C-alpha cells in the first residue's frame, strides 16, 4: 500500500505509468503541495455504500493528492445507469464489473490493465491471484485476446440461505435435503406467514445463478462448456435443469409475482427483517454482520446456508459455484490526462490489495481475491464457521458466469419465459441454443 509521501509517490508514478499507457507527461514544477487533488470517479453496485465510504476514506487518507467520487447503486439500477453512460460517452474512470458478460459488454470502453498491474505488483503479478480467478477475469475475451480488462477485488460462492426463526415457526428442523423437501418446506413457510423462497426474477443474474445451481447437478460438464460459449443448451441435462427451474414457479416454491421482483434491494431487505424463509444469495451475505444492528445478523446466529438440494432422494446437493464477485475496470475516460490515469492506477491498486480492500474485508464484504489478504480482528463463532467454510468451498468451486453477453441475455429472457409459462423448457433452451450457435459462427 502506498502510504508514505503520497505526493512524491504520485509524481514518481507519472512517467512510468504514462509511458505504459502511451500518454504524454507534462512537466511537473513548483511546490508539490500547491497541486490540486486529482478526482477519480467510481461507480459500482458493490461494495455497498457504507463500506465504500469507509474504503474511500482510507484511500484518501493514504493519498491526499487523490479525491474519489464514488456512486453506489443496487445491482439493477447500477447496470442500467452504466449502459446509459456508455451510450452517452459519460462513463466514470473506474467501474465495478463481474467477469464474462458484463465485462465483455463494456470491453470497448475499457483500458487493458496488464501494464497497470505490472506497475502495481511487479513482473509476475499474476501469482497474487488464483489461476481460476484470472481465467474468469478474461472470460469471454475474443479469440487470441489475452489481455485483462478487469481485475478481481473479491471472490464469492453461491448458495441458498435460510432464516432459522422462520424455519422454527414453520416447524422445520433442518435445511431441505431434496427438491421435494424444498417444495414442502416452502409450503410450510407460506402457511406460517413467510415467503417460502424469494426470487428476484427481474434481476437477471439471479435467475441465471439459480438455473446454474440446478444445472450443476443435471449436467455440470455441459454447463461449464456453455459458460465459454459452446452450443450445448439442448443437451438433456440442460433441459432437465430448465424443467426444475420451471417447477420452482409451478410448484410455488418461489413467491407469486417473482418475475417482477428485485433481489436487491427488495429481497435482501425482506430477508433481513425476517419475512423470507429462503433466498438465493452467497458469501457476501456475511457483510450484514457489519451493516445491521440486529443481533441475529451481527452474529449470523439467526441464519444458515445450504447448497441447492438433491433433485432425487439419495442424490447429492449441487456442487459449489463461485469465483470473482466484483472486479474493477478502468475506462478510457481515465486516460484523458496523465494525472487522472496515474491516480486511477493508484486507486485500482488500493481497491484490490491495499487499504481500500482491507476495509472491505474487515467488514466481510466478501472473500479476498488477492493472495495474502484476510480480515483483521475477531469474528463471532457462527461467522467464523461460515467464513471458513466459504474459503474452503471457494478452493474447489466451479465457475458461475456466462462469458458471452448475447448468450447470457438469451438465457435470462428464456428462463423468465419459462417462469411466466409462455415457453416450455425445451423450447426455451432451443432458443438459447440458436443464439449460441449464431454467436459461434
């Protein structure tokens, strides 16, 4: 972390970084203290606003020559705003990204980060990240393009969560072990006055993720092939997963009106206040320990996690899916001046391996992507148990992102059509297959 003589550090970084970016370097003269701080603009959906505010404060304290203007919005609103900004040429300097489809959507607006990474962490900088995370960071790149347009800040594992109090009130003793038990538990929860399993069907990424958790049981091999663009959507296991997805609606596992609902903020808020029995989230839910004044959230004693239950009696629950949670891209907006480019590079480093990321980890925003980073301080026993289990699961989690943005959108829209009852699972997967085949030509 760059904590000493920040103005000198900023000035020293100018020539080397600007040369790497192909920018001209103006002469720097006069007292360093007379220079105005450089403003770096940043947009994202994660980390949440209180955590990001603390991260910004830490980075600005270490680098008085930099000011960060951060805007954090819920997932759906953020990506809507980002799309509009890209179209109007008003993107901020740094943007939060997930790997695959979202990174690829904005790749034409992003700088390749290889030179920045080498300047920040030296030759062989890749060793600081797990190979699986680096592979996900480049997911969906055109053939032959091995550059990095986003770098991961944190990683995640997907799973289902349950509210212990809701389960107790509904007379349910443990997480469902089979799909039939999931259906039965949702009915018991509804009868007890809770939403059985909340699904924010209008938040496409969560439709995608629930489907993928199911497909991890029915056809993991083809699911992983589909993520990298292979046209395998009409394979029996992929259609079987779509069929189970449809049954979440027809068997009333998810709430009425699910397709018009948002996972964030609506679903997460309802889960936090005890209105929801089960919900598809992931390791990032641990951040609630630092965001809430509710004891059952602060200690996680009121919650438990489980993987999507076995589709058949005697079967196994879904294998862990995970990888990059949030990463950062630096847009071409940041390259409009050497001063802004070098400031953006310093902020990028702080967000991934410096004081900014340390703040996020201390608040359990999610799991570290940069090697050697870990939360500081003690954790309540239940939180420690959950956190350690996630770290172990991440080590063997399978990827959980679709690389091609066109295929991703086709999958989301067709999953929503299945949920609405306007397409059969076979017809929906055939439509996704046609898109995948066209994209492969």
